[in-house]
């Protein structure tokens, strides 16, 4: 396939090496994973212009790859932490995605497209990761078979390479080289015509984060409003368990149990009430969802419009470096119309999206949600985010870290081609994707 080059980066020479694989069929796992199934990623990517798949940014393709992995299972998801001004730094407590010509001060090898660097603690739990894309490679974004530009040079699809690198972030290795498997997988160590996740890739994620049981998915139903104290009918019937059955439904207000059952009838006093649904499956796993119930006379403006209700959430405390999801989707117009949203922090406008993830600095931050209905009605909701400045003590932080080659000797980062398929316990795991054989070099813990 021939495609017009749109990348702002110069071309790179590509070494093609074919690797034979044994006929085994299963995903391949790294020896590191996240303790939580929620990973926040930020990104510092340059402008792209219009790409061949119709998108206008590398960010849009990265977000698409994040969603594809997040849709695999309810037990794992990537959270979009928004743009970053940071570069590659494996000790800044930020999971960052960047373009760069070097990694840890060393230039990319010409056949290497991207490197994922992962930092772990003594238990093999990941707590920081960076993905660096080779800015000298010839990039575009497109579907279908591997293509070339008008000069016949290999043209690399950023989205499928992002899918591969995000798989390393999750905890997946190369099936074809590290585990000797002959499977169709976006996680294989060379770029191919496979542009979407395969069953092998999806099964790999589920095997890491399901722990043998997929948790249920709670659905408390839509937010409701009433002009009187008439009973509300709450229905959790859209809650599901992907691999079993839901055995209990519990409804709470402010932590107090008020009802049990899939469908319940409750009567509430005037005001706005946050009712939390907890569902429990047959293996004891739980999930929660919240419905907002508003009781009382609607507030009408002089023009007869019922004012909207802004629901931004309550005060919360998070550790330094954690992403905070600002979620306005519980807001509603009693008359059923659409809403516009505005998030602001300390009087400074932040976003007009109903949901946005933010990493705050240490300290107190007053967040205000403003919602506006189609007739100009306005409501606001404010809360405080407290960011603690604690430090994770369960971290092996070795400043004098060396790279380990295939023979077990300690050398500086390799400038020439490194061996393929080297495995072992490590705290830093660079994973390099090239066309053909891919070197796996892991940074040792120093133990």
C-alpha cells in the first residue's frame, strides 16, 4: 500500500529480520503488573497535521488505543490524564507518553520504533511507566496492511504501535519471541498487518487483572427528579456479571443501608440525595454505581425555565501524582434538555467536557462545576480536592542502575543490536518494537 507521508519527522532505515516461532498458542506475560486495574496516562506529543485515517493528532490515535484496551474488561482501564509538558523521566511519578530521538540519553537504534520503560517495587508491582516513540521513524496513522510513503519507505501506523506499547504498560510480553508462540497478536515483536487487538491480546489482559473472576458491573439507572415526596422506583436490572450471576443488590445513602433488592421503592424528604448501589456476584466481587434523586419543587427562572442541577461530586483526598476524575455526568435538567459544562479550579477555567481527569499539585484545590441548560438556566456545585504529599516507601530506587545483557554481564545501554528474548526479574523494563526481531533489555534492580 502506498500512502502520502504526513509525519513531521525524518525517515529512518529499517532492518528486516524474520523470526521463526514454535506452534504454541497463548498470550505471554511480563513479571510485573499494576496492583490496581486503573492506570492514568499523560502525553506530550507534537502536532501531526491530518493523518491518513482522517484524524488530526497523534493524541486522538493514542486515546483510541487506550479505549480499545479499556473496553476489553471491566477489571482494567486506562484513564486519560490529559496533556503534559514533561519528557521521559522514570522518576517523576508521572506515566508519560512522548516522542523523542533518545531514551535515557542514548539514541534509538534505527530499527526500533518505541520503548516502554516500567518502574516496579520489590513485589513486582508497577508504579510508574513511560513510553517513548522514536521521533526519527516515518510515522502516520492508518488502517489496513503495513504501508509505504510515496518514496517507497516503510510508513508506520502510530495507533497500532501505541496498542503494542500499551500492552507492555499493562504487563504483556512478546508471544513470538519471549514465549515462542505462533499466534496472531498485536503484541508480537514486529509490526504487521494486525492493527487491532486479537483474542490472544484480550485474554492476556483478563488473565492478569481478573484474578479468576470478573467483577460485576453496577448500573443504578438514570438520575430522577420529583416535585413531591412520592416514592421513587429504583431498578438495578441493567447490572450484569460477565462470568456469573449477581446475588445481592444493596442501596445506601451516606453509607447507611436503606433497601435491598434489584427493584426497590423508596420515599425521600425534599432535597438532593445520592443513592449508592452495590452489587455482589457469586464469587464475592462487588461494584458500585450512584444515582441522584432530587425531591421538591423545581426552581423556575422568571421566564418559566426550570433551572438545571449541577452534580460535581463531594470533597476528596488523593495522594500526590494521582489522577482525579472530575465527573459531571450526574448533572441533569429537570425538563430533560441538554447541558453545557464548565469546570474551573480556583477561578481559572479548566475544561468544558462533562468528564476530565486532572493531576493536581500538593495542597488544597477548590473545584467548581457550572452547568447551563438550553434556556440559559445556570447551577453550580463546588468541592475541595486535597492532594497529600506522602511518599511511597515500598519502592526500590537504585540510582546506579545498569543494563543486563543476554550473558548476564553489566554493561552500559547497548548502542548496537541487543539480544532478543532476554527475561528475568527487573525494576525497569524497556521494550523495543521494531520491524522484525525485537530486543528486550531489562533494567536490573541491583539486588
